[in-house]
C-alpha cells in the first residue's frame, strides 16, 4: 500500500552520514510499505489527501505548539485525513500533532525528559495487536507530551513517565510517543549530544537503559496490521 511519510524534520548533518535521514530509517523499519516522502517541514505537502491510502508523521525537534506556518498547515492536513477517513500513524511529534490537531493539548512535561528504553503498559487490547503482549519496551526521545487527549481519544498505552503514551481516535488514527524506527545507537548519539539540555544524570540513566531488549519489531507488526484494514476496505 502507498503510505505518505510526512517528514517533520531532518537528521542533524553531524549524524546523517552514519544513520541516514528519517525516510531511510522508516523505510528500513517498514520495508513492506511503499513510502512516498513529503518533506512538510520544508513546505512540501501532498496535493490532496487522496494521494495516499495512509499517512505516517515523523518525530521532530520542533514543538507542536510553536506558531510556525508548516506546523499549523500540517494540523489542518491531519484534520483533512480524519475527515477523509484515511489511516494515520503519528510517531512522537506526529503523536502530539494528532492530539493538538483534533482538540487535545500538548505541553512541556513537568516530569522531564523521557529518553532511552521505556516500558509501555498496554491498557486496552486491540484486534490489530497481534501477537499480543501487555508491555512493550520502546525507545523514547521527548520532553513535550500529550497532557489532554482530544475528544474521542482512547488511551491505549502508558509509561510511568508518559501517562498518555499511545492513543487512537476512532479506528483509523493512531499515535505513539515512542520512536520504533530509531536504533539504540542513534538514540544514544542523540542523548550524548544533548547532555547540556538534559543533564548528565538523565543521560547516564538513558544510556544504561539501552541494555534492555526492545519490542520495536512487534510494534512494527502491530502498525502493519492497523494499516492493513485500509487495504481490506478498498477491496469491499
């Protein structure tokens, strides 16, 4: 299926030689998806919401509450996705965008940074969560968090430091605060480059957490099953 990747940032040039840019990360993580990249952070948007069967919005170093033209335009595009009945997955910044676009609230969390490996407790089992397990270890890199779900939002997953870690609106819009597409090596490089912002103790803790196993591949399977419903609907 054709999925529009709404690119909300670029990898820092200091790291892109080793890790590539975000489109490569997402394509490597979901090799079965036909991704068409729209660099919305550079003003490149789909002509119409019908250009793709589904959309994924990436993470970003920006905040969704910043009054920047492309961010405001992207919120409007997410509302178009919702109105058109398209499928959407928001990752980190994209998760926060989903909340803000549909009437929720995102703030800089008073719980501080969430970095490294965090355990998501699944609060509501969904049909696409197969094979199922009730916790997922996933990489995180955020300070902003969804603090108020949008109307109709259903909370699906939570961590101790991020209570609204995964939610959906209806059956076609899904957000997760984690970064399943990140590698441990890339997450560590980001942590090490942000010691001045995060503090040495937080970074040490985040790097130590990388010793834990990840369940990113399982979440990747869940997301494919979530999007698969769009394929089956098109056959009806």
